[in-house]
C-alpha cells in the first residue's frame, strides 16, 4: 500500500457507519463495522453513497478507464481536451469548446478567486499545521493555492470520479501533494471534527441537499474550524444565470425553471439550485451560529450615476444591494 493511501486511511471513515476502513490489497477498502466494501478506482477510493448527477456509474467508469489509459502519456491540458472531445456525453461542438475554454480559464481563475474570497472574508493565512478540505474540489485547481495559504495537508473530495482523475493529473503536474477521494458532500467519509478549514466555492448550488451539506460540513469541522464558500445569488440583477446564461431565469418559480430553460434551447436545468440571500441565511443558521455573509462583485462604480446614488444612500443601499448582488461569500465559524 502506498504512503498516500496510508495517509488517506488516517482520515477516511466508512460513510455509513463512521468506522475505520482497512485496505487488504485487493482494490477495495473494507469497513470495520457493517461489512461494507468500497472500490479504489485508479488510485482514488470511491466512497460515494449515491450516483453523480450528470452521468450513470457505468458511463462514468467507461470514461474514467479511457482517461486513465492515456493519462500517463499526455499532459493535463491534453487529457482534459481528450475528455471533452472524445468522451463527454454532450456532442454539441459549441458546448465542447466552451467546456475546454472554461477549464483552461479555471487554471488561472481558481487561485486568484481563492485570494479574492480570502480577502473578502478577511481570512489571512491558515494557522500552521492546518488540515483543509476542498469540498467539491472539481479538477483540483484551487488545491495548490490552499497549500500556499498555509494548509499543511489538503484533501479534495468530489462526487465526480472524472473530475478526480483530472485533478490527479493536474496535481502531479504541478508537483502538489494532496489526497483525493470520491464522496458525497451529504454523507462525507470522515469522522467528526477533523478539519480546521473547509473551502467550498461554487458547490452549494450543485449538491442534492443543501441543508445536509452544511450539517455535514459542521460535523467534520474542528471546534474552532471555519468554512469559506460562495453562492451565486438566485435574484442577481446584474448577471446572467451562471450556468446557462439566461438573465432572470431563476426569478421564475422553481418548477418553471427547467421547462423554460429547455424551451429557450439551453436546458435541461438539472443539478443546480441557486438560493437567495434570505434562503442562504436560513440554510446556514440551520447548522451554524457564527457566520458572516458578504456580497461579492457588485458595488457599482462610484463614478456612475447608480454608483453616486448608491454611495449617497449608504448604509441603507448597502443592505438592499446585498439582496440583488451577483454572489454571496460566506464565512462560518464553528
Ligand atoms: C461548479 S463545480 C466547482 C468546482 C470547484 N469547487 C471550483 O470552484 O472550481 C461543482 C463541483 O461540485 C461537485 N459536486 C456536485 N454535487 C456534489 C455532491 N453532492 N458531493 C460532492 N461534490 C459534488 C461537482 O462534481 C463539481 O466538481
């Protein structure tokens, strides 16, 4: 068993029983209680209790096997374009190009967004020796930046094995040491109070149960631990819906959103649920007592007419503005 797996086993628990897991060298992890077993897929333990929203497990395995076959011979960028061109389920050329562009942009954007979110929430470097979780880590573009910001050990968890295979490649290319695991945010394979810091940007709108996602985050955070996340605003006046690019779509009653999105040729609208400021507050209060919510990217320029009115009417305008801002940044303290 590699040292990486030994390190990971120190953190991992059975997501059902929370008992320790053991590796017997046959490609599975076994729970000490309950008799559960979980596969290790191309070096990544798969501790998911339910399927990813975007594909079936069989289709995902086909894709992951094909990626793993070429991963040793090509660079991250080629692996990512191979996935988008050859393997992704969507065949629309425009969508393929958008996906590639988006993923390339993330390589630059993720680390700078982390700096921006840390600044917005007034988080300075993490205390020495911090253990951090990148919750919904995607292809791991932010993990290096978490280490640069003081984390001694970072674990990345995501429901998508495809993202984790990409993350593995990216991190090895960047020379970044991190542990990766496939798991559900709603049933995390960790024991209570193990993380000092959880970073979870652009994830709350994708999980299947937002309350349980936050309850789980609270459970695995240390007593003085913190979590930093951001959430696109359901009622943003200033931006298009960030996934399908339709202004005002999420102002509609929820049952209408998917059919309208399909009707406009951008659907289906699945695996996404944007929340408003009051709903975000209610969700956070369900798990945490201490938290701050900041509006992001939305103060109008002081040189514009709107900006002048905004600044003249401060602080009332500042509170009103939070309801229609692009995004909310949340810092919680346990
Ligand atoms: C928009 S991406 C954000 C990725 C990364 N945090 C970033 O900012 O680039 C959302 C990620 O959340 C993951 N995700 C969605 N539902 C999840 C769940 N229930 N548990 C764990 N991860 C989930 C997706 O697979 C995807 O990688």
